[in-house]
C-alpha cells in the first residue's frame, strides 16, 4: 500500500526573502518564454532559475542550476528544516461562472514509489518520452524534487481535516495572492502527534495521480538507476520516495477543467465535408444561443445529455454540437480500447475527429502535429481565427470516469484533465540524495 512520510524540507528563508510572491513560480510545464522572462525579472532568487534555468525558451543547464541551489543554501537564501515535517497547503480561487470562491487543501509529504501497473498509485494519462528525459536530467543534477506531484487520495477526508483544525487556525508560513489572483497558503506541521496521526490516516489508501505523470515515471526510472549503482540499495534510501501533494478525491474545492483541441494545417479542408464524415457517428446539431454566448464569454460548456463535444468552425465563426449517436457500437468501432477508455469524450474526439475523419495517426497526435491544446476557450478561438480549421470545445472529464479508467489500470489520452489551479512551485523542496 502507498506509504507517506514526513521529510525535512528545504524552504526559502523568509527572514531574507520578505516577499515570497517574488520567488515562487508556476509549474515548469506551463511556463512559456515570456512568462519565464517575467519570473526572472521578479527576483534574482526566483525558483524558475532552478526548474528551467535562466535562458527563456531554452533547455535549462541543470548542472549550473544545482550549483546555484548549493550557493543559495550556503548564503542562507534556502534553509533546511531540522526534523521531518508535513506541509499543509490551501489554495483559494474563483472559477469562471461561479460567484463563491473555492478552497482546496492538501498535505505535502514524501511517498514511497511503487510500480504503476501493480500497486495502489494509479496514473490516468498517457505520457511522452521527451518530457521524461528532461525531468530525468533535473533529478540527476539536483538529487532533489523541486515540485510536487499532485495526487488524490480516496476515502474519508474529514478525519484528516479534523486532525488539522489547530493548524488551520494558526498563522501560515506563506500567505500570498499570486499573479493569477489565486490565494496560496502553507503551514509547516511539526507537532509529532499530528504527524503520526496523518501518517496513519493516509495509509491504506489508493492514490490517483492528477498532475505529474512524467515526473512520477521519471522518479521510477531514476530510482532503478540509483539502486543499480548503489552498493547498499536499502528501501530507506531517499531516491525510493517522491514528494507529493495529496488532496482528498471528494474535496468540494477540487476542480477539473477541460482542455480544448485546435486542429490546423490539413490540405483541401472543408468544414462541410468534415461534418458529413462525423455525422456517421454523431448527431450534428446547432448550439443554443445562450450556450454559445457563454462559451464566447470564456465559460466552459456544461455537459450535454450524452457523450460528445462542441465544434467551432473559425471560417464561419459558428458552433455545432456533436453528440454520439444512440446505438453506436463503440466496442465494434474502437475494439482496441477498453470500455472505460473508449467512452471518454476525449477518446471520441481523438478517435473520430482526428483519426477517422481527418486521417491523423497516433504518432502525429503524440507529437502534436496539426494540434494545439488550450485551457482558455477564448484564446483558442482567437488562435483558430488566425489559421485554425477546427476547434474541439471539450467538456470537463468527470471524476467517476477518471476512477473507472484508473481502476481498470488503463490510461486516458494526454490532456484529458486539467486540475485547477496548478500547484505553486517554490513552497518546499525534497532532497532525496542525502
């Protein structure tokens, strides 16, 4: 079963860094060159210099970054906790279309690594080779987890939260509002009774990776390499653990947003011919004016009655709804995929829109040929009007679908889920090389 433990984290010295907001950063995989440059300009000790280096748009020199981290440890910019601790985080945010803010809390600890195909830590998305190679270079250089894998724990979360009543009532170590208007708090848990109680409560659970699949698989590969070269590869070695942030699967603050697919660059493309192809499998109908207005205002579409998605035609600046036809035999149409996977909206979009009607191969999809992903539907529409041919406006993946897929030890297509907000980087680091 998954084993979670406290650890002596490395953190920014807040006596030296008076404004934590200036040194924090989003996760590495959502930082574009412009954002990278902006983070560098905030502070000469911003953690982006570690996670991506100091050359926006280029692969980081992680050996140089590791030396920089050692320098920050030496001069007191970073300090190490003197005993193992857990770290409580809380994010407060407002979703588009909602008036009441949400709050999502989680526990940062180190979790023992276990194989994804046999244990109780479950992935839900496919991964690609390139990002794993990059993150392996980071692990080898730093011997440190610079960011947390975001995972969900099943079962009762109320007992865990009740254990944290005193912690929530205390003054947090970090309390900021980031550049996206998201409130970020972190408390350091050093009460030994609370730590022991948390370890007990979070044992014998299933963990579901929400964000960080590449980093988890990289950590497995790294642990194997380290064990092969270690004359005494005991289970207690730090490389057998990975820093995770654990959030309750039924937390009311948990939010999954859709990722939209923009398709472009197809020769002799006509939306009407494409629509005729798709109509063999989907009912193509108009979109209600109020739904279209909401989408144009940037709100994610509400789930339809049935499986499917919306399609935006940039040439005609118009929307249609594609709903899977009743009686369509997915077992016959997509026999190579299991039932939980083939019923996903994202699978239907991949199989019928991209592969069946546009002729894309799985390799092209994996390498993002003719394909861009967007979290923001208005940005996606703007980009579509400057060279796109089809925008697939997705609904959010339902939690029950995620559980069904992972319980069957299957994986969804990439970019099936967008857990919002992303975790903040820079709160705490885990050195696994000592």
